[in-house]
């Protein structure tokens, strides 16, 4: 399982730890990933995703999973999230 957020695409970054004596040591900065279950109102079911804590805040700020996916670009979504977005769009088109 990759260390990448399924909604925002946030992944591992690399850099240096710099000591007091200005010595550089290579390190990896990992995203704060959490396993969450989000409810989709359009699909009337819940979905399990592995997303970053910042993405979880963004989902809540935008008004839920359906609204977040409607505004999200396909390039930054995972394969599962893209399929979920298409499924939500089809359901919304069928009800409209």
C-alpha cells in the first residue's frame, strides 16, 4: 500500500534533518494518513478511504465527500476515488 492520499495525492517528501552543527542527514517526511469511512449521500452508502488528515478537513469544509469529489481534479485522485466520482456523477445525472 503506497503512502499517498487517495483524494489529494499528497505523498512522501524527502529532505534534510539539519543538526545544530549544520550537519545534513537525508530523511523522509511521511504524510499523516488515516483510514476513514465517509458517507456518500448520492450513493446512500459509506466508503472506506485512506486519506491525509488535511484532506479530511477539506472534505468536511466543502460539505461532504460528494461535494469534494465534484470539485476535485481527476489527476490527483486514486483509481478507486476516480471510479467513485464517476459513480456519483452517474447517479446525479440519473436523478436530475
